[in-house]
């Protein structure tokens, strides 16, 4: 009975984190973007600093009519947002935030493979949405999503493989237990490749060609309204949380910090994740969108060779220090 | 010959065994729908269910590493590639009346023959071997890695050469087309 209770509590906490953190990132995005670009719109709702903007957005989404286009493939159209969102909930279960036993939802033996595999499933949601909408713009968006995923999955995997080689394990807590501070300069190329490829997989700017509003309206999500549309947006923010958390765990040492490692490990993890999330938002407001051919070129001619070079470097150093 | 049956009993299955059979039936059903449905994209999505079901079966057999690699490669990449290809065609929403190539009997014969061969090989290879599901995981990453790179290195390398050949072939084919255009 205690075991069942333990599992239930852990799952509840993970679910709570899943509900809260993406919204926090969304709210931060509103505020950071408003300040960086001098946008006055999000600064009014609720009075002080426009704190209620996110609440207002939520109310707006809930009020909108849920429309399914007449020619759409009804069931797949309605199923797609769930397929896009749920994988991120599953991934959160495996990300450790502290050194103790209780600081991870569930220890997964092949942790890296688990998180990358399940994250890849989320993209199926976009593809389903793109095809089932019976809309040219949606279909183009879906096509671009698929092309982008195929291009960026490989460098992401290779960069993660480099860390696994360095640590000698594919379990996420295991990697953090093996972490030393000098891994940071050693794995820095892999970290950059992983982060950039992750951004592209989330279709965040500057890699937002699949949802480029000035060309194809909103890509695969063009026909969605109301809560289903909000679920897709939520999936994007949950994706940011997961990507930043994973980069923290794999490359930035997770709960390790210059001081206070004993009780404050989880603070370090959250802090690093938050800083990375800020960088994600920062990139959105400061970089222009990459064109489709530039996107593919960046993946195949820059990121893949860089990731391979990182793996070679990891191998050489690993053999040298043994 | 009867060791397995004596030690464990086929008539009093454990929870894991029941789950294994149920997931297996669901997987088989999804696979059947995949090959019989007339809606092309639905076929690809049912394939996701079938491949995911297989991953669950691996998990139930404690082969965790294989299960996640199955999801990563097949659901995450192969199906995405399939859907990408389908989007490039005129796959309509609703039924494709010309989706049947008229090869049904031949396809059925080949499928039954392949299934029979596989079942026979697996049954013959593992006869009375019983996986202890309660003990430590026997399909963990380190165990899989040791087996793969100690006992099965040669087939592994041969497979990678095969993949390399396919890669080179694909490049050759795609380059040829461009020269024709010029």
C-alpha cells in the first residue's frame, strides 16, 4: 500500500509541475517580450505590470467555439492536441531535479533513450493536425514540421550520445552522479548542438518555419480554435521546460553547483532551467526566422559534423584519462 | 521439456503474463487494421499503435533499452518519414478506392509464411527458457550492451555495412536524377 501511495504522490507532484512550469514560462515570455520589444499590450490586464494577461488569455481560449472543419478527418483532428501534449508529461517523470532518491518521478534505466524517444512522439501530433485539417497551409506546415524533425533528430541524438559516452551510463541520475565541473568545457559543443537542435524540434524561433505566420498562417495549427489550440501552445511551453531541463541535466550538471549542493540541489536545477528558458525567449525576440533551405543546411552541414566531432573528442579524452 | 510448465504452470498466469497477452492481442489487431484499412494516413497511424504495442511487450519482458529504442527509431523516425511521404502524395481524407493492388492473396500467403517461420524459430530457440520477471531486469542497457558487443559483434558490424550500402545506394540514385535533368 505504501508503494502505491508513494507512486501516486510522485505522479501527482510531476503532474503539478507539468501544469505550473509551462504557464510560468508562458507568463515570463509575455513579460520579457514586452520589455525587450517595448510592447505595451500585455502591460495592462489586471493593473500591476499586466499580471493577469495570462489569465485573460486562458479565459479567451475557453470562450472560443471549438470548430472542426467540415472536410477534416474528425477523430484525428480532435486527437492531435493530446498526442502533442502528453509526451512532455511523460518525459517530466524521468527528469531528476535533486540528488536524493525522492527527487525524480521515476528512475528510468535507459533514461536518455526514454526522454528522446517520447519527445519524438510529440511531433506526431503536429503531423496529424497538419494532415487532418484538410487545409493547404496546414499540410505545408505539417510537411515542414516533418522535414525539420528528420533533420534535427540526428544531431540531438549524437550530442546526447556524447554525454552518455562521457558518463558511461544512459541513466539520467547516473550521468549527474558522474558529472565533474570540467565536463562543461569538454562537452560545450555537444551542449550547443543539443540546445539548438532541441529548439528546432520545438519549432521555436528562429526555427519556426513550420508555423511561419507571414507565409502559411500558423502551419499545422491553422484550423484550430479555442482550447485545442491552447493545448498546442501549452505543448510548446511544456517542450521548452523539458528541453531546458534536459540540457541542464545532460550538459550543465543539474543539481551540482558551486555551493550548497547538499540540500539545495533542486534549486540549482530549477535555476539553470530558468536561465535556459530565458535564453529561449531571448532568442525568439532577437533573431530573424531561418528560411527552409537554411534550416536544412544548418542541420546537415553544421550541426551533424559538429556533433560527430564532439563524439570523437569525447572518445579521445575518455581513452586518455583512463 | 516440461520444465517451464512444471515450475510456473500455464493455468495460473501472473499479472504480467495476462498483460502481455492482452497487449499482444491489441498489437495484432492494430497491425491487422494497418494492412486492411482503406485510409492511407490511418494505416500509418495504426502502425504507430502496433509499434508502440510492441514496445510495451518489450517493456513487460524487462527489455527496457530495446523498448525505448523501438519507440525512438520506429515511432519517432520511421513513421514520421512515412507520414512525410504520404503528405507528398495525394493521400485523400477518407477512403482511397484504388488503395487495393489486387495482391491480397499473395500478400496473405507471404505474411503467413513469414509469421510461421518466425514463430517456429523463436519457439525452437527458446523452448523452455523462462524469464524471471521478479528479479533484477535482464534486459537492462548494460546487459544488452555487453551481449551486443561481446557475443554479437560480427552480425552487428555486418548490419552496419548493410545500412552503409543502402545509404550509398540512395545517394547514387538521387544524384542520377539530377544529371538527367541537366
